[in-house]
C-alpha cells in the first residue's frame, strides 16, 4: 500500500496504464484481510490462494494469484513441508504463473520469480532459502531492463517484479 504510487509510476509494460501498484496493493490487502493461518500448510495456502484469486485485478493480479495457486497445489495435501517440498510447490507456482499468460515475456515478474527460486538442493532450512531467494530476486529485478527493451528505454525496472518484492517483504 505504501509503495503503490511508486509502482504505478514504473508501469510501462504491457501497457503504460499506471495501475500495477494499485492492483498489487488491492490483491495484498485482500490476502491480509481474508487469509487464515492454520496448523496445516495446505489449508493455509488454500486460504491465501483463494483470497488472492478473489482479489486479483489486471495482469499483475492474475500472475501473482496464479503463482500462489500453484504453490497451494503443491502443498495442499501436506500438514507440514520441508524446504524441498516447499520448493517443489514454488516451482509449480512459477509454472502456473507462466501458463496464465498467453504470451509470457522475459524481463517481467515471471523472470523475477524464475530467477529468485533457482535454488539448488543443498539449501536445507527456510531462513537460508528465503534469504537466497531475496538476493536473487533483487538481482533479477535489476536485470529486467536488459531483458525487456521498453523498460530500458524508460529507465525503469519491471513494476510487477518490484511489487512482488515489496509484497514478499511484508
């Protein structure tokens, strides 16, 4: 919510309609207001995914909610998950996000997802997992102008990717 205008100002792809920050803030507010935490990761992710789908607007909302839905699908039958099970669910979420878009384009939030979670099996605990993902996501976001010409021409990073980084730091 605090960063939505900053994200709106970066929004130049796929169209410069200046609503990505507003759409991401709306989706995150819906999750915060409606999602429930349970002692069962599958139930928790189902709650998060349902809230995200209900609150999704625009491309950013669709992509982010499909990512969360894919994570849910990967853990739905689990009460608890270890790092490797969770990572498999995240990879499923990334696949769902790519499949949600008719013509996926690199240099977008999709690329940031993919590069952030390019993590090898040697990572054993969640703290290290998310710390590494954060470092890689920051780097991937910084590279988006080199991957998508419209971002380079406008001297901005991908608005969706930045929105996701802000959302994941809540």
